[in-house]
């Protein structure tokens, strides 16, 4: 006789044609579709279950990037590229009706370099640049109009904001950029609740770090991962460092507590789980570390990648972690015990990974020969047979057979 064990199995789809050059992607809340930005026209929508193209948004632009879904997935927001020869990295803000695919008429031309959606989901916050100067703007998505703009004196007139995020209460905006010609990144903080007073001098802080390796922890603090492997927590109101997240250990034969840095190389990615209980960091040292929050205590060290870990994502219920690496693999880890649940390997360097909210699909962006490609994996739950051990109950020839462990839960071991 047999008992049935649950397993997860994934069927990968790697799109490697030269006609498909994916720069970014965003997943719908209902876990049915992925929207990709590319260098071949307007956004494309893909069915995550079948892996087939579903529809293309209207428009005749050369390309699009920095896509976001907002207002309960009824609007798609992105930056459209109209001239590949333009080296300013500024693109035009554009809205689409995601249901119909129609491009909305914009009341003004907004050139921006980075954007994010407010936590309430009804505004877009963007870094804007015009011949008159640079600013942070807030755009009302439902009314399709500008609601707030904060012009500021640039820290570096030659730099463009590549990272922008907002605190949970939608008040403080963090805008970061990589300083050209250096290994430093600068982060500016803007208060949307402050009274408008013309051109502002933003508070800022500088780290030896990638601008994208930053995560907002709460309404007052952010954490940045440095090129040396440090995790520095800094105050958003004062833009000053307040502490470091470290590994504390007691060495054999020594009662004193020894402090170690979180990683032995550059930190590429930092993600805070939706419930804010876990912080996950990915590094050049091929490791992923999981920290409990707000205690900032090391919980797991995830090892298995053979090269830099570039991207991590945590499932919405904090059950699993998905990671992507330069080694061409995508790995799934169990949050509870840090064990590896499954692995998918390819000959494409995995730059970014995303996980659907229902945990049934993984979407990745990889790179081969300088071209970015789309990876989609549909995760299917299946069952495999395993021997079941039965014991005799009641003794004697008339005794019946009963499972040895009738209350044993069915394990879940996903396989890619």
C-alpha cells in the first residue's frame, strides 16, 4: 500500500528570441498575468498559466520601462521611450487603462527617471527633470493630474534618480542615485507633508553602495546594503546613520560576543516581507541571509548559489523565498527552516525574480549575450507515491491494519 506525498513541480518557459528584449516586469494581484516592458514597443501582457502572449497595450512608442500596476490593477503606469539615442535616461510618464489596453491622454508631458506607486495605490511618485530643474512630483492616477511638486536643488546635476520609494504612511519620499564615476550612492529625503516653499535643499546621506540596495523599514528608518557587505540603518528625518545590523556570535573558548559583518561582499538586494517580520539580503558572497524583524537577529544563512545572488523575493505570506543568481539558477527556500525546496537552472544570468501572490508562478528576467530575456515557471502541485508502513492493531489473527502515523502531515517538497 502507498501514501500520497504532495510535491510542487514547475514547467519553465524561457523566451530567448532576439525579438523579445525584456527590461522590467510586474505581476497582477490576481496572479494571472505578467506585464513586461521592453525595447520593442508598448507593454506586453502574458498569461502566466499558459506562458502565451495575452495582449499588447496601445501605443506606437519605441519601448517602455519602469512599469507599475495601480488602482486595484485597473491602471498601468510606465515610462515610454521615444528616442534610444537620448542619453539623459529621462522618459515620458504614461498611463494605460489596463482592462481595455487603451492609452490615456496625458494633460502634460512629464519626463522622469524613476517612479513608485503610493501604498494607498492611487498616486504615482516620480523623479522629474526639466530644463528648469529637478523635482519630485505626486500624480493623481484617478484624476490623471498633478497634485504636488517639490522642486529641489540637485546634489549632482549630472546624476539621475534611479531609486525611489515611500514610507508606509505615504509621507516621506526617498530618492537615490548613483554618483557618476564613483562607487557612491546618494539618498535624498522629501517630506510630502511639509509646506510648499519654493526650491528646497534636500537632506541627504551618502554610502558606498548601489542605490537599489535599500529598503524602507518603517516610517522613520531605512536600511542600505554597502559594497563592503554592511547593513546600515539610517534615520529618514535626520538622514544620519543610527546603527548597523550585524552577526553576533560567541567563539569557542571565549565568553565575549564577537561581531561579524552581514556579508563578505557587495549587497545586491534587500527585501522586507509584507508582514515586516523578515528582512532578506542577497550578496556577492553567494549567500542569502534572513533576519528577524524588528529584532534584527540573524535567522538563516541560505547557501547553494555558485555566483552573486542578484535578486530575492518573499512570498506574501512569508512562507518561501525565491532567489536568482548570476550562476543561472533560480532557487526556492523555505522560510521556516531555511531549507532549499527546489532549483531551476539555465544558461541565462538571472537578474531579477518575482513570485505571484498565489505562489503558483515564478517570473524572472535573465540576460544572455547582452539581451534580457523572460523566464516564466508555472508551479503545479502534484502527488507522488511513497511506501506506507502499517501496524497490526488489537493483536491476534483478527487484528486489523492501521497506518503507523495516521496524523502525519503531508510534506511539501517542490521540484523545479
